[in-house]
């Protein structure tokens, strides 16, 4: 029951007036970020990260994580009202959310989406509360080989589970590792891959990469599509909310299933987007209303939203307990920890109790605050979307530049951001996934260090990664994840009539 | 690929092959740099280039496979129409100028001109609206970042003259 005591201490921290204030500020900023095109969870948090430099770490992480929750909520607004997914994980929400809005049931759809998001997040936070300390205390015994095995598993799951072609995922990931290697080698202290440039001494900061790849890249994609927003008005009154809430317990099976899918996909770094699609797909197949999916079925909003939010929240579990982020946004939060002088990983649970439990408590409160904010303020947020893109775009570009500059107070980083932006546009158009690239930049140094230390211990033999049952199991799981799509294909070939 | 009509543009296949090739070149640079840093074992274990060397090899190998896959059964459609690419460039080029000028002019002046240009030429707004947004945003930025959250932003001669 030590966890419960810790959690109560956490609530005491999260309920301090200043922390409540940053929580609400974070949620509002997050929803705005989620609503705006070109600003998503990851780069929104990255741009606003400098604002937290002068805050105590606990308040800083509360604000940034609340921006993340806000962005998760915000994605649903644009999907349902405008048929434009503000975030990739809200694509599945458009399938039934937008038809509902067209039928004049926007209020119901929004209420269902927000409530499901809340339920999914709550489920995931409870899971984090119970599981994270166990994982962390287990991971305290990890040596370098086990650490590398965990990274290996994380990256292999990307290759196996992402919808992009596996070799493109590998290429994107390896670019990330290569960028992470540039600069000072942390073990030998030697310079590498700088080719005499002083700007590259410190290597590439992944925050710059995130702002460029996701922010600028996304703006360029939007420019190309020549997006014009047209959408219905949103109004939610208390009657609609209560009526929808009365209806929602009917879908508890869908909810529970979506929560489980979300948690699973969030912990493995597949992330919220595949979770929402998978949950929608399964609900469509299993539900007795399945044939109405796509025409405005409320269950078709519940399933993806629950899963997306559960996955988005669960992505923080490996970030906190292992130091391996489960999503790009979790990676940015992890970068924040490093900037505030905290070492992510299992030791956090021992050395920074107040920080960890303050964060976990703030997840409960933040999502509750988020639910209230979005339910009451939908019309305001929807109005933001009616501001034309030719006003929004330059403002976002300027914000990106400010964010990139203030990470290291360097104008070179702003140039780098633009380069990353163009690269991100090209890679995205050519179907290369960007999330593994970013995660590789974040984790590259740590993965390499673990790898080299393991090899040092074993005199260069790769056998060290299979030397005991623990590290061997993780490595085998990694290999299974790596070849997962090939295994699935082989399986469906063996049983040609089974449902894929 | 030569006409300038509205439904022409570079093919997806060609652009993708180009991007893949650039990635392979990047991989080759990584391999070259790693070899310079030393890829064998030294007194302290694997040397600095050891890990990135294999990363570079992976990049080249996966690019070769991607190139092969892309050329064999890639997307036969257009990458984008010329008009769309012009739209994209109409953002990239001004942003490049904005970013390039910033170290000399400071962030605020550059932002005012950049936002103003964007709204006036791409959005065709009237001057009062353009001025309100273009000047309002940097002022808000100054208050939020520099005053409330104490994050310094790049300044140029005008800010110095104003004594900010």
C-alpha cells in the first residue's frame, strides 16, 4: 500500500494552487494545439518546452503532460465538426463522428468522444499507478545488456507494428540513430561525424527535429492540399451531455476492449494511431450494429477515442519506469526531464518520488479538468478553426522558430529546423514514418552506450544478449516483434480462409 | 513532366527514388565519418565510429531494398502537381529568408515582415488586419516569452534602439 500513500502525496503536490493553474493553462493550450493544423502533441509540447525552463520540474511536467492531454482531446473536435483529423490518432474518429455531426448530432458525438477519451485515459492512469512502480523496481536490476534489449524490443515493435513498409521504418530509424551519433562520443570523449563543423559539436537536438519534422513538415503538407475549412457549428448543452451519458454505459464492452487495446498499443511503442484504428476495426466486426458503422454510430466514436486516449496515456508508462518513451510526445517529455536535470528511468521512482507521483496524480486531475474544459468550451475552440489558414500558418511558423531558437538560444537551430521541415515533408510524402526517427534521435546515445558496455563486458561477443533468461527473453520478444508482419502473413497463408 | 498545365507534376516514383538515393548518400557519409573516427576496438573497447559504422551500413542496405521495391511496384501517380509544389515553395522560400535574416534583424522585426507578407500576398487581407496581426503577435510573444517566462529571444538593432 506504499503506492497509495505515495499517490496521496502526489495529489497534495498536484493540488497546489500554482500546479492547478499550470494544469488548466496546459489543457487549454493543448486543446488549441490539437485543434490547429500543423501543431500536434509532439511539436506543440516541444515548442512550449522552453516556457518551463524557469519552473520547478514537477510543475513543468504537469504543464507539459496537460498540453498532451489537451491535444488528445482537441483532435476529436476537428474530426467530428470538420471531418479534419487534427491529429493522426483522430482519423478513425472521423468515420462515425462526422456523419453524426452531419445528422445534427454533433453534440452527442462530441460528448461521447470526450467521455470515452476520459474513460480511456483514466483506465491507463490506473494501470500506470499499479504497474509502473513494479516495472521500475524490476528494471532497477537491469544491466547494460538488459537495457539494450529493452531498446531493441522498443525499436523492433516499430518495425513490426507500423503500417509503413518495414524497410522504410528501418531506414527512418537508422537515420535517427546516425543523427544521434553526431558530435561528442560519450564513452571515449572523441568527436565524430562533425566534419570539422563547430555547430555540430553538440550533435542534433531532437527537439529541433521534432519541431521541424512535425511542425514545419505538416504546414507544408497542408499548403499543398490547399486546405479550406468548412464545418458545422458546435453546441453542447447540459441536456445533450446527460442524455449521452445515460446512453453510454450500454457500450461498456466496447469501452473495456478499447481500453485494453489502447494500453497494450501504448506501452509497446506502436502508439495511439494504430490503437484507434485497431479498436475501431474490431468494434465494427464484433458489434451487432457493425453494419451501421461509418454512417454515424455512436459506438464508432467510442471505440477509437477510448483506445487513442488510453494509448496516449499508457505511452508514459515505459517512459517513466524504463526511460523508453512509447510515443514521440512521450519522447519530448523525456527530453524535458533531461533538461530539468532529472535522469529518466527506474531510479526516478526511488530518487524523485515527489516528481513521479505528482505527475501521476496530475494525470488523474488533468484529464478531469480536460473533460470539463472541452465540454464547456467547444464552441470557442471550434471558432479557432474558422480563422483562415493564411493567418494561422505564419503564426505557427513564427512559433516554431521561437521554439527552435529558445532550446539552446541558437539561430543555427532555426535553420536546422527548416531543413528538418523540408526533409519531413519529403519523407512523409514518400511514406517514411517519422516517429521512429525521432525516438531514435532521443534514445540513440543511450542505446549505443548500453550496446557498447555490454560488448565490453563480453569481450565483443554478441552472445551476451542471450546470456541469461531475462535478457534472452526480451531479445526473443524483440525478434518476434521485428518479424511480426512476416509471421502474420505466413500464418494467414497457412489458413487461407481465416479472417486476417 | 515538362508541361506546366494544372494536372502535371513529377511522378511519385521519380521523387521517391531521388529521396531514397539521398538517404543512401547520407548513409555513405555516416560510414565515411565513422571510418575516420575509428571502427575497430581500442584500449577502451569499441571505438567512437564502431556503432555509427553499422548504422550507416544499415541505412545503405535498407535504402537499396527501398529503391528496388519502389521502382518495382511503386506508386505510378503524381508526387504532387506543379501548382501544389508552387504553393509549398511559396512557404519554404519566404521562411528560408525569414530564418536567414533573423540573426541580423532579430526575431521581432523579421516576424512582423514575415507575417505581414504571408497575410498580404497569400491571404489578400486588407492592410489594417495585416498590421494588427503582424504587430500584435510579436508583442504578445514578447510579453509571454521574455516577460512572464523569462526566455530571451534574438534581438536586433531596433530592439537595442528601443532599449528592450
